[in-house]
């Protein structure tokens, strides 16, 4: 690949990333959400108040990979002695999900919901951004309390399985 072709491809990736970022911001504006922008890093942060816990949401455009990723870190840390049980609970919950996943760090005890969408060779629409936001908010709101209760031994893995039936 020639240097000039490589530069043109990188310029296109940057332009596409900026367009995806603008679409994401336009969707949030349309929904009248308050959010913080970091245009240089193509990051957005906001929050959503669910039925039980506030969800912190971070959205990022990765120009190189040509993806939009939404992250929502749960607002608690799992104690070291409870991490194996929570890791199993996260696995059970992930099996039930249609889109997105919960990532659990055994090292830190932190749980993050992640949903990713590619815009490679396409445009991302406000509807897709809205879908990502709504699915994430709904999914985190549905499971954050269950994972918290497992982490506090207020819910067993068996109880969690029954709640998912």
C-alpha cells in the first residue's frame, strides 16, 4: 500500500468517526439529555437514573476500529471473597442477553456493561445510537440490582437462575 493511499484511508476513518460522533451527539440532543463531550477523544459521558441505581454511561468512537462502544460501569466493587460467585452470576446473565455483555474483572471486582456497533463501510444512524442507549439503560437497570445482591450474598446463584426463567 502506498503512503498516499494510507493517508487517504486514515483521513476517511477520521472523517467517518467525526460523523458518527456528530450523529451520537445529535441523538442525545434530540432526546434532551445532558452530557459532557470530549471532541478530541470522541468521548461522551452522561448518566441515567434507573429504577434503583444511577447508571454512568460513557460512549466512545474508535476511529481506527470504526466502532461505537457504550460502557456503563456498575456503581459498586465486589469484595475479593465474593468475586468467584459474581463471576458465575455475570456468566449466567450474559447467557440470557441478546445484545451487549457484562465484563467482570476478577482483579478489581468491577463490572462494566459494554455494547458495541460497527459503522465500517456504512453510516451510523440516530436510530442505531438510540437503540444502543436504550438497550444499555434497560439491560443495566434490569441486572445491576441482581448482580449487586449476589455480591452482597443477598441473592444466591440459584435465585438468580430462577429470576431469569
